[in-house]
C-alpha cells in the first residue's frame, strides 16, 4: 500500500470514528449548491450504485467535481454513523 493510500485510509477511519459532524457540516455549508443539487446527486448515486454496471458508475463518479465528492463523502460518513446507532 502506498503512503498516500495509507493516509487516505487513516483519514477515512478517523472521520468514521469521529461522531461529531460539525467539521463535515462546516465544509458542506460553504458549498455553492442548492438542496435540489444535493438531492439529485444522491439520487443518481443511489440509482447507479444499485446497478451491476461498474463501468457506468465509475464513469459517472470520475466526472464529479470536488464539491460533489465532498457531499458524497459526508453522506457516506453520516449514513454509517446512523447505521451504527440504529443497529
């Protein structure tokens, strides 16, 4: 595993362990997108991730801008927290 991948893995693990969403919220609140932009992004994400066509998902994901990637990361982290809480 490269040093960069190890750093990313450690970053994701640290974010998942941190139950305080304030840093994620601050980052998201500064984005220039509307609620409908976020809903559309999450709907596309869910619809594409449920399909068996990995290439289609990968192509879509590779075309996302940094703000969209930040929204998806925050969504996955917060979703994981709620899944742990409600199990």
